[in-house]
């Protein structure tokens, strides 16, 4: 028994660090130091590197597009007594490192898997509340989403269903930065009965998603020791920096999506294709006042769902 305990302690000691940070967790130092010349005075402003700030902005916008690439529900609501719980999987195509650098601990992959659990509850007056918790594959990060949907029109024989959805997604388990995405989604769909308790609902929509992000103070010299800072009050600030804040209303991604949902009795199946257009942005070099353009690639995602609809 004592030998078993020793082996167990050794396994925890060896496996603990590997479990703490996986290949899809992030190391922001790979994006570059945004502060390239910090004045040796607490009253003098720092000078900023626009390229590093552009890298952070491109990274957070693209990763937010990946986290918000799933809807998997038509515009109609569940009804005031309805309830739905689903297991979902999103397969997201990621840009190449030459297009957008994602500062993952491991080599940047071509695709990202985001499995999630999605719970929805119908409310009176064609409203619906929803919550989704997704896990970023091979990482310790999670994406928590809250949503409120209102069916402007639903249930008419000759008219399509139209719904409006407000949603907010927050990244959890990440280090050194915060990431929030909030959006307004307008969807159109129509339910077709196939006989008895079986229905088929094609749908599509347009989603406008704003991205907000900010970083903590990042130390780009991880080998710094206490002795390096003795005798110099500013030595601890060398090779440190804070990325320029990414503002919600200045960073809007536009997502187009289409899918189909099948319901047979209480069983619910669905598939969806999503394309997020990010466009680009302008970054200003605050030192020279020069402006440069940065284009961002589109993010393509395929999602599927399996669940129960009561």
C-alpha cells in the first residue's frame, strides 16, 4: 500500500503541470511587447509598438469569432412551458499563423473543437432564456454564454418565423487577459411537419458580434530574478507591457449562418454552417501618428447538436 502511494504521488507530481496548461492555452508574450521604450519616470508616458497591439487585437477578435460561431436553434421559441437540453460540437477552421497569430503554447492548429452543453427555457410572450457552457479543446479555458431570444413572429401558416437574440459570451480560465463578446442576432426560419410528431426546420440568420478585450501587465522577461531589480527602482518595469484595450463597438464581426433542425418526438438533431466576416481595422502608431491597415480572414465553422426537447 505504501509503494502504491509513492507511485501515485509521483504520477501527480509529473502529470500535474501538464494538466495545468495544455497546447491550446495561451502565452501572450508570443504576440510581442506592446511597450518598446518605457521612460525612466513615473510621470512620462510609455511609447507603444503598434504591431504588437495589432497582433493582440487580431488574436482576440479571431478567437471571439471562434467562440461565437454556434447558434444551433431556429428563431421559433419553445413555448412558455418548453425546455430543451442539448450536447453540441463546433468544429472551427482557424487562420494560418501568417494571417493571424494565435499565441498557443503548442503549434497553432488548423481546426479547433468546442464541445458544449446548451440549455434553453421557454417563457411567456414568445421569449426564451438560454445558457451554453463550452470547453476549448486541449485547454483549461471555457466559454460561458447567456442569451435572451424573442420571436417577433412565429407559428403562422404562410409566414416565416422571425426571431431576435441578444447574447453575451465570456471566456473563463484564461490568464493575463479578459475577453467578452456580445451580439445581436436576427434569424428567419420555417417549421415543416413531416407527419405526427416529426418536424423539419430550415433556418438562417445574421449575427453582429462586438468584441472587447484587455490584458494585464505582461512580463516579457520570464527569467528575471530578484537580484536584477536591486538598486534600480524601474528595473522591474523593463520588458513589461499592457496591450491596448480592444473596444466593443470598434470591433464588430459579422456572422452569416444557416442550418436545419429535425425533431422526432422529444429527440432533437441539428446541423449548422457559419461564416464570420471580420473585415479589418486600422491601427495608429501613437509615436509617429501614422496609420496602417490590418485585414482579418473569415472564420468558418460547422456545428452539430443532439438533445431532448420537452
